[in-house]
């Protein structure tokens, strides 16, 4: 069955770094564009970063530009989000999403907490 499993979240101090992973199975990863979303308590879900199916194009929310990097390895069915210079306002549950013209899938999410 379809699975998207995020990992790599945790507690980090401001200014620190984390790398999130999203490992997928049950569908042809290389034919799906991918996105990272996040949702903080009491706030709406926010699109953080997006990458095309080939990895040739990426986009970022203004709030994370220059600090986060999205990437993917189609041979490993895995997408990544490298997060540097983390701020307390980056605290949220981060979820990955796969989508194409037919539909999409969601992961369960991983908690990222930035606090001293």
C-alpha cells in the first residue's frame, strides 16, 4: 500500500540544523512532484517547499528561503528537507505530500521544535 514516512524531526536550539526525510513506497515516486508542508498549533497549514518530479525545479516559502533546501533521490524513493538557521517560529509538524495530475498522498508528519 501507499506509504509516506517522515523522519528526522526533534528538538533543536535556535540556529541549529535538522534534516527531514520522507521515504515513500507503493507508487512510482519519480512520477510525482513533492512538497513539504508544516502546521504550527493554532495556525493554518503552510506550504514550505516544493520540488518537481525530476528535481529540476524547486520553490520555497519566503519565510524559509535561504535557510531550507528541498531535494530528492529518486533511486532511493526519498525526499529531503535540509533546515539550517532554525528559528522558534519554524516549530511545527512537518508533512510531506506527493501529487500529480491524478491525485496525491500525505505522510503522517514529524514534529520539529526549535527552542532553547
